[in-house]
């Protein structure tokens, strides 16, 4: 993918949004699919939410949302990764509600146990989302580093460019965030 083409299409979003978005999708679709595939593995989406479905759902959210006026390729993919994460979180919440039966009784205990074990990755995704939300309230930049690195697949140098900080700051934020998230996910709410 030509990085300059993506950046130019992103700059045109303000004036000719519909045509620019259509052109942008054609250029970035392979990259979005790679991010979506990684997101599905991380989020435990299972076979019912395909990579294509995740890309399409995230694209709808991107199309309907407001992108910053000054946006480049790296920032766009960070925003796309966040949109995909939110699709997966919403999907996990729907699966959790379905697991609880949505008001229906399970046919048997084994059917309920199968649903519970199938939703373990969804529960983990919801726990991670809750922890990231708490981290964001505590240390917004560290949460953004996690978002861009873990979900967006960006390296330290790229994250530094997006956030306007040095690579060493990104590495420190990553280490702090990892430790904080580990404690939080192990049940320590501090």
C-alpha cells in the first residue's frame, strides 16, 4: 500500500467525504483485514464473526463517526483498531446476554455448560475492555499506547509519532500499562 495515497485520501475526507471514503476503503482494505484478523484472535470472536464482518462493522462506525481534521495513515489505523475493538466488545456483550438465555431456559445443564465455555474468550474481552477503560481514566496516554500497540499493531516509533512523544516514553508507558493491566486482570482493583 502506498502510504502517501492513504494520507492524501484521508486529507480529502473533509471536502468530498463519500468519494474519499470509497477510495480509501479500496486502498486500505487489506490492512484493515489484517488488523481485523488480529483483533478476532485477541478478542476470541469465534467462527460466527468473520474477519470480513468485523471489517464491515468497523467501517460503518468509521463512516458514521467523525475523524479528526488532521489525520494521517497511522492515526487512521489506530482509530480503525479502536472501532474494531468496540465491535468485538459489543459482540461479546451480545453473546454474554445470549448465554444467560435472554429469558429462555436452557434445555439441559450440558447445553448451558457448553455456552459458558464457548464464551470464555468473550468474557476475557469484556474484562480487558473494562480494565482498559479504568486505565484510560488513570493514565490516558498509557491506555492509548496499549490501544495502538496491542490492537493497532503499531511499533514504538510509530506510536511515538502518533502521540508526539519519544520512543523511550512509549516503552515506559507500555511497561507501566502492562503491569497495571496485569494487576487489574488478576483481581487487584488498585
